[in-house]
C-alpha cells in the first residue's frame, strides 16, 4: 500500500522550508507519510497537475483522494503526532474552514514576500481568488 504524500512546490524557497519543518516536527516517523516536491514525482500517477501543485500544497491519501491548500495542511496534521491532530480538525471545522481557506490562499498568493520566499515563489497569473470559487469544494476537497 502506498503511503500518503504531501506534495509541495520545490521551486519555492518558502515551500521547501515549510516542507522541511513538516519533516522535522510534524512527521512522527518517515513511514507515516511522504513529503516530496512536485518536480520529483509522477504527478499523472497521483492525479495531479503541475499547475495545481504550483498553486497550493496537495495531500494525496492512500485511497487516491486529494486535498488542496488548507485542507492538505489539515490532513497532514491529522496524520501527525496526537497533539497536532486537533489542530487539523479545527482547520476544517465548519466555523473556521472558510477563514482557514482564505488565510491559506492569501499566504499562497503572497509566499514570495515571506522569509525564504524569492521572486521564483510568486504564482504568476494565479486564478486563486479569496472571494471566489476554486477547483475544490469548501473543505478543500476535490468534487
């Protein structure tokens, strides 16, 4: 059985630093889930496109289901240490879900201005609109 994988944009310095933090602080053992840059994976086999991976963090579960953005963060936290699991549940709780989605989209759109970010981190022509619909449902899951 394939392990879940957290897919990030390896061309983005901020994303790479965040992925390193996940590996060091949020992954109890390497067998729990993989953390990999999109550029090193067979995205077709995972059901992803490079554009999706450039725009947001992706979580591909063992059953092939995909979560994006804040929902990917929530899934990673739920697969993490017991102390982090409630945080994952909070990110997709009915009251906080919309706020978490908006916050994630803002950070993703502006990741080039954060520590570790570079101009290469910018998402040119991003279609992400914090007030509008995305390719995922309200919980960051694909329909």
